[in-house]
C-alpha cells in the first residue's frame, strides 16, 4: 500500500506551486498550502511570507511533514535585485536548515538555466541557492522552460493571443528546451515515490526553436501571425528604455535575457528517467 505523504508546497498560489498542490492532492497526499493569502480557500492553508521568518504555526506543520517542495520565489517586480537576492537566499536557507535538522526531504525548484554560465539575474540567483544543498535529504529539480498556465511561456502566449506582428530575435543557436507543467508534476511525483536525491534536469530531450513555439501558441488560438526577425541588441535596447520609463511589457528585461539563456544552454537530460515519453510540440 502506498504511503500517504504529508507534503508542504511553498508558493502554493504561484504557477507551478498551484499545479503541484492540485496534482498531489489528487494523488491522496495531505498537502499544505504555504502562501501569503488563502486565495483558493484551501483547507490546509498556512500563512507563509518569504519576506518574513517562519511563524510558529508553519514550524509546527513543517516538523510533522515528510516533504517540503520549495517553489516560493520573490521576483524583482517592486524591489531591487540585491533585496530579492537576500530574501530568496535566506528564506531558502532557513527552510533547508529546518528540513536538515528534522530529517525532512526538501525538494527545491530551480531552473535548467541555472549554471555557472547563467546570463539572467534569476538564473544566477537560482544557481547560488543550489549551493546551499551540499548534504541532507534533498532533491534539486531543474526544469527547462515550463509551458502551462503561468510563467514566461504564458506571457508569450498572451502576447501572441493579442498581436498579429510578432518579433523574433535573431539567433545563431536557437535551441529551446521545454517541458509541460503537468509532465513536470508527474516527474516530481515519480521522484518522490523513488526517493531520488541530488539534482536532476527535467526537460523534453528534443528541443524546438522560438518560431515553432510562437506558431504552437498561435495554433491554440486558431490564429495567423506574421513573424519578423530583429537583432537581440535592438530588442534589449527597447526593453531598457521601457524599464527606464517604467512602462510595462509582457515580459521584463531579465526574462528576455532568461529566454535567450535557454536558447544557448546545452542541458544534460537523463532521457531514461522513469522511461518517460514526453509530449512533443510539432
């Protein structure tokens, strides 16, 4: 008989956090929603703010749990990069130390773009945080671009839904690795059942290019789009001007760098992980 896990998902109102919360609940786990607000009226909601120390209630629940999946991340929307760095690093450090002291498995959601050669601030920070995990019962999950109801991919999808003319950045190396959100949830569940430790990259092993991703999103809306190529330096300049005047774009400059980072990384994927077949974008 399968064990009934007590699992905490931090950032349970976020894109991936919500996906995991619902998936694990459907798989007969007792799942605690750690988030700032109980937006979804979860019965097992616990207040959690990554900007603040853990509350007594949160600590009590953590000590009774089997697994913590740490998805929470403070983005740089209204704060500086240095402040975001401190908030995310020390919040993760606090959870990692508590998990280690209580022999609780910690699953940290990082990114396939988080390497020593990372270009974006987000990827550099994720790579720095990974260094916290050098002992204990932990697993680092490094997904490629996640396609689902949130994140950068959804912002691109929303832009394509509203626009006809779509700029495509010129690139010599336009390989884009991706994974669907539901597939990522299933793989994380397999990792739990198999008690995997260490670090794994999760991605469809067959990359596409950005144009194919654009046309995939357009096909979902039965829409015709006109794609035109532009130099990266020009797009970067436009993003810099818009940020200077605090004009909102579908994605911010760091996300732009992150997308370019995904196009340049060569990732080592264990294609035999649980003998999985991925959904391909054709």
